[in-house]
């Protein structure tokens, strides 16, 4: 395994004082962290499983794209396990671009949310409160960012956020 210089951790974000500003600041921090874990990882390592479950860096980012779309854009997912699989024809740039575009669209929805107790405006589906949705996305993204930390370190020794 090649050794890569350790990166300095990016400290937690300084956010506004409101509940929504704080939650969104931490979610964006984690979103940036997990997308960065994919940067610079060559094929096929970026999609090679390092654990028996089949988990790989690109699959984690693909899954989080589906979670964001479900939570904030109202997409319905019928097979969550399938969301961890990336088509062989999808490049790293395709997956990262899709994730970033989804985050941008999710943030546009969140820009209109000022009451943390109000439901997320998801068309055609029952919706949790903005507070619950943001907290869940912090938990989900943080959990998978931790997985990505380990996978990236196994690939090339890179650590940090």
C-alpha cells in the first residue's frame, strides 16, 4: 500500500446561531468530507470492496445521493441495498457530479425551510419535520463518512477530513 502524506483535519464549521443554520452547517461539512474521500482514488480501487459486505467508496457516495433525493426531493426508493451499487459505465466524475448536483437541489429545498418543526416539502409523500430530516441526514452522512475514512486509508493511507 503506497503511503500518502496525512492531511490536516478540517475543523467543524462555524455556523449561525439558529437551529437550522447549525444543522445545515454540520450537514454540509459532512457532505464535503465524504465527497473529498473519493477525490484522487484511481480505478478500480474507488469501486473495489475492502470488506465482505461489498462496501466501496463510490458505492457509499451513490447511496448517499439516493438518501438525499429521497429525504429532500421526494424520490421513492424501493431497494435500498441496490443504491450502494454503481453502474460499471459510471465514472467517478459521474457519481461525484450526481451527488453534488443532488446536494445543490436539496439545499434549494432547504433554503425555503425556516421552521424546523414544519414538514420537509416533499411532493406526494408524507414528510418528516425539517429538524428530523436534517438530523437524520447528519447521522446517515456521518456514518458513511466514517466508513469512507477507513476504506480510503486502506486504499492509500490518506486520512483526515
